[in-house]
């Protein structure tokens, strides 16, 4: 790897701008060494490597170059589209130009991202109104003469919530397989052939785990066989695996099935139409009776408690299951042909099975250590969803992933908590002696940043007066920075309170999550240098705003999750019965990783400069605070606003208002 990543290597000669980073070379060596593991040494279990590579290290090339040189088929799995675009638009062109000119790379997305020719021809033949306005039909038909795989992202004019696309994309339950009249020209089949001929596949975590789940079921595969998986943004792996190794049953799934069957009843024989519509009507009525027994309160709750308080729920569940099975039987009896009835029947039977799995007779008292899933439900404004969620995905990962591939690399800017990998290794079921590597950011945090934590007199988050003190401190910090602030909150309520308290007080453009799409907010935040963005949840990571527009990151308090969440509660109970400490072993590490993601929004390039402000004195008043502090960048600590003001220098004049604050 020295000839690529060394001080006088290929990158130094041909990649501009480039700066030699010893950590990047060390990471590339570690990945190359892993991929050179002889196959006979694998012993039926993937050789794994976990690497924390902080921002600015250049980790993407550090794993891509050895992956390409290995000659193996490698899947690179990311959590975000932004990272996929970076790989495809920046790293891959460089590798093709200077390292592997004949490299075959393909980005594979979920099948709903591709157009289904059969469904498109059906809609055209029916002359449906949604394609008769705005020239959409002509535009899509022209595009079909140019596109290779029918990827929706190529249609820049198509809105994100397009109802038309929902009708013409490749949904698995509509696929006729080899019986499809368009099978020979199928864009998805072409994608699969090209994927099978590619050495490097770029996917997201959801697609990869969809592939693992399908393989486990024995019903085929989404991706061609691969030898190595590189998980970038690997701190998301457990959460995504949890989704795909669990089960869901929702009101929307039922209504979607009923709607699809009703829209296809024109293809039904006249003597069977009445019976079909009667089966749908019975299913809808049964579904409404079942949903009505669930409390209207919004949120996430354990099913066990609901079942204990409503003995008649079992009868309603049985009636709903019978209605689904009745529809499935009726659809199975439909005459075979080109119609979608077998696909609809399969969906009905699958939903009946999920309902039985989630809300069946599985609530016998088992020892806590033997409970494999937690069963819960979520109420939103429009939907009711039932879940069976694995308490621990380690066994699932072992069976579906670690025994099926030769190598796994897990990398992210945030994998350690308190300076070690124990939490990440345990959650993924990896042995404690799994090779790990922790590589610090090359950015000069000591000279270019400060870490501000309020003085000891500042109230803790649960103390009276905290909200007022928080808002006062935020206002002073934002003035010191001249705006240029990303303010991250641990709850919507806290964000809304701060925004209401400061919107008439601050002389800077104020933006708040929810008032516009995320992309629009970030574009405006980047463009309006003095602006202040109030945000929660998804803005704690993936925000990449280099330069002066982001010079201050404020975090309201340590981001502990709500312990009453059913999945978190189940995992904490499991840790407790196994002799662990749920708070120290689970809640603290998760909060540290979230905090590190938020803190990481400040320094995006070596030229950035600014202050990280964490307005929570528990970092020094609680014993666990030391773990958080050890996990933060090496920024010099300041405890007074005067020191923050001195770091920023003279306060810039606020911008002339164009109107009232946002």
C-alpha cells in the first residue's frame, strides 16, 4: 500500500488536493492484510476488521484501493446516498484512471428505484389520466430509449412523492417473473446481469440486509454472490439489521393490498367479481374492528400490556387472520393467466402469517434471556403498525452474514465509546479479540477549535431554571459567533421552545427543521453565512457544511434515548438478566456515539475553525461524564463565555434584515 498512500505514492502524484496521512496508509494496509487471508483459514466464519477512521482521514480510498486490488467481488454498503454519490463521482473515476482502468462498478438500489416496463405498458394502454398531462408520457418514453437500467434518479423532473412512479416502479409483489411479457427487455433483469459482471457493487445497508433476509428465506437473492462486504457508516448496522430481521404488520399494508385488488377487478371474471369484492369488504371491516381496540394515543407501546388489558383482542386478531386467509383462498382460486392474482394471494398469505407471528400466542412467560423478540405497536396520525423486533441481532448476523462471506470490514468515524470498541463488537456479536484500529482525525483541533461547557453553576437538564439558562447561554454563544450556528436538540419539544424563546431576540436568519425539506434548509444555511439552524434527529449526522457558515455547534444536552421505548427496554432487560449494567453497558455508549456524530458536524475540512458547545454540566458532575469527555476531540476546554468571545474575536455585525426572521 505504500506505493499508493505513501508520501511519494500514486495519490501524492495524481490526486489534487492531497496531503499525506499516516492513518490512511495504516488503514489501507490493515484492509489489504484482511483481504489477503487465505480461504482455508476462514474456517466457515468471516474474518472481520473494525476501523474507526475519524473525519478527514480519507477512509473511502483506504478501503476501496485494496478492495479493487484484491480481485474479489466486493460489496460496499453505505447508509446514505451522499456517500454513494461521493464514491461514484470522486473515488471511482480516480481509481479507473490511475489504478484499474477496466474496473467494473455498479451502484445497485432497491427495486422500487427502477421502472417496470410491464406496468408502464399497462398504464399506457389504459390511457390513465396521470400520464396525460405535462408531457410525462412522452418524456418517459423518450428516456426509455436512452436509459440503461431505468433508474428513477435520472428523472430529475419527477417529484419525490410522485404517485405515477408508485404505479410504474418494480414492486416485488407485482413481478410476474419469467411469465412477464416484457421479461426479455426487463430493465431489472439487465441490472442483475450487469451486477453479476461487476467486481465492485455499491449499495446501501437496507438493500444489503434485504439481500441477506431473502437469502435466509431460501427464495433467491437480490445481489450476485460476493466474497467481501465493507460497511461504511457502520454505526448504523445494528439498527438496519434490526429492521430486516424483524416483522411488521400495518393498516397501510392491508389497505394497499385491498386497493390493488380493487383496481384490478376489471380483469376479474364477471361470475367471480362479487365474491372478490365481498372478501375485500370483509377484510376491511375486520381490520377496522381490530384497529379500533388499540388506544388512540400516539407513540410506541408494548403489545403484552395491551393484550393483558383487552382479552377480546385475541378474537379480533383471529377474525382478521381469517379474513386475510379467506381473501388469499379466493385469489388462489382465480383463473391463472396474465393477471396479478397469484401475487396478490401471496401478499394476503404473507400478511396473515405476519399477524399470527406478531400478535399470536407467543406471550407465554419465558425467562428474559430466552425471549428472542419484543412485540410492540406504534400509533401515528394515520397508521397502526405492529412489530416483532429481535432483541439481539448477533445470532442473525452470524447465520445470515458471517457464515456466508469471507471478509467483513466495519468502518465509521464513530465506533468507539469511552475509547474502546467493546460496545460495537458486542452489539454485532463479534468476538472481543476481533482486530480493531482507531485512527484519529488529522485536523488540528487544538489550534482551530474550542470545547465550551458551562461553568459549574449552570443548572443540570432536570433542574429548575435549566430551559431559561439554556436559552440565555445559546443567545450569548450565537452572538459571539455572529450567527453561523447549528443548534442540535435531543427532542422536538426542546427545539421548539428554544426557537420560540430566541426568534425575536436574535438578529440573524433563523431556520428550523420542519419548515422546509432538509436539502433546502441546508442549502440556505450554507448560502446565508450568518444564519442559525435549529434541528433534531437526522441533522446530528450527514450535515457537511464546510467553511464559515458553520462555526459553532451547540448541543443542548447529552443525547440519552428514552428508556421507555419498547426495543430499548427489551435490550436493557436482556443486559440486566445476563448480569450487566443496562445504563453503563447500553445507554451510555449509545449516547456517546450520537454525541460524537453531532460534534463531528463542526470540522469538515482542515481549514475549518469553530466552537463545540455542549450545554450539559453532567460531563463533569457525573461519573459517566468522564467517558463522554474521553470520546470527544482534543479541543481545548473553555468554561466561560469570555473565552469563547476571545476565540472568535470581535463580533461581526449582524446582517441587515431582509424582513422578519424565518
